C-alpha cells in the first residue's frame, strides 16, 4: 500500500479499513487511526523508489539486523547508579528539540564514562536515521591503511569522512571526492554521533566539525577522560 493511503485511510486500504471498522466502537476506531498514522509516519522503505526488489529486501534485512544489534543488553541495567546518569544526559540531549546539540562527558579515567555512553547510545539509536559510535579503533583502522599519514593529511581526512559516512548511513564503501561533501550528504539526516576517548582536534573537526553539517534533531556526544 502507498504510505499516504495508510496515513489517511484512503484508497483500497481505506476501503478495507472501513470494512474492518464495522461494529467497532468509536474509541477503538480512533485508536486504530492514530496507530496507522504513526506507522505511516515512521521512516521506512518505499518500493517505488527501488528498481530491484531483491536489493530493497536485502537493504531492509540489513537495516533490521543493525537495529537488533543495538538492542540494549540486560547486563547494562545492573550497573549501579547508571539510571541517574542516563536521566541527566537525556535532559541535556533534549530529543524533543529540532536542533543539533552537542554534549560532552568529562572526568577521571576509569570512572565509567564509556559504559554510560554505550548504554545511552544503545537506548537512543532507534530514534535516529543514522548512528555511529566512534572510538580509538575507528581511527586506528584508518591509520593502518594510511600508515605514513597523519590526521592533517587531506586524503586521510577524505578516508575518515568516507568511512564515517558509510557507517552512519549503513551503506558500504561510500566514497567522497572532497571534504565539503559530508555536509551535503548529512544535512537532511537526523543522526546520533558518539565519540569516545578521542582527543585529536583535527580528527574531531574532520568528522563533526560544524553543527550545520547535520539535520535537525541530531545529537553528538563526546566522552573524554583525563589522568590525575
């Protein structure tokens, strides 16, 4: 069915819906209409945008698999005091606002910043079109490819942004030819970016340098530590 028919209960879908509503109370019908509107407004895949149905199904399966991998672990619920930290950070992130926000975590090494960040990332991911958790491993893999490079190298920045874009959009091997492309690709996407223990300002600027790169409602969170 066309999503707009589901949203408005029109067309063939509307006819079937009307038949289904017979002998049902007005309260039940209203609940059904609200539920259908919510479902139709959920970001998804429309077959008319795909030339190859098999590719569409493959993409849907991949997307669902990624979301299942983000299901919070029950072990995370047992961390002492974590709910207070999650609540405080959620207030700062303000998912209800249509603006790009950045929140930082700062504290002694080993006090649990990464644990808090990962739990919060898992819980929030389903609210965003794209998401990525960047840690030192993300950077080190790129440095292995460009073993003689440094973060200031233009090609290195291109590689980092390409990898970043591929991961956050759930696509394989996206390539960009110039640094300005990142903003163009993401400015209409609501994304969640977590950066853990990465203090290189050049790398940070390359990946999340400006708020206007991201779509409304995007959030960026940084977990940083320092040695006493």
